C-alpha cells in the first residue's frame, strides 16, 4: 500500500555498556560516553532516533508506526537517563525526544567541558 510506514519495535539494552561509564562533567568523559552511545545506537538500530533523522509518523495517518516510533524513542530515552547524573536528568528530562536530549547534553558538555 502506498504511503505505509514500517518501523520495527526495538529495545535498547545495556549488557555491553561499561558499568563505570556514567556521564560526568567532573570526569570530562563526554567524548567517551557519546562515542559509546553512538556505537551502541548504530549496532541496535537506534541511530536515526539519536540523530533526529527519522521523523515521527503522523498518529492519525500511521497510528501503529507512530506508536512503535514513540516506544523506540522512549526506550532510547530510558537508556540515556540510566547513564547520566540526576543533575543532567533534571536538565533534560522535560525534552520530548531522545535526539533533543542528546543535543542538549552535547551542547552542555562541549560548552562546559574543556573550556570551562
């Protein structure tokens, strides 16, 4: 059918995430943390969510695809939240997508990281 959108439901898992890698400005570990997150999202099929290149399907025209898109984005958000500080969580938890969360963290850490 023309116009159908197919998105597969996926879940971010952290079995290969380094147990001691928690985003922390004091440790200046943005580069390592974001690199590992990018590798993991590429491997698990979440890179388009993280990059913001997969538009959210219209809930009226494509309700199933929209629901799956939101579920996948929530899974990635939850993964990110698990690996950041409570202070960072409080700064980004209001943002609606994993992409916006990642961008905000990136801007914060790159701005305050080496140049602060």
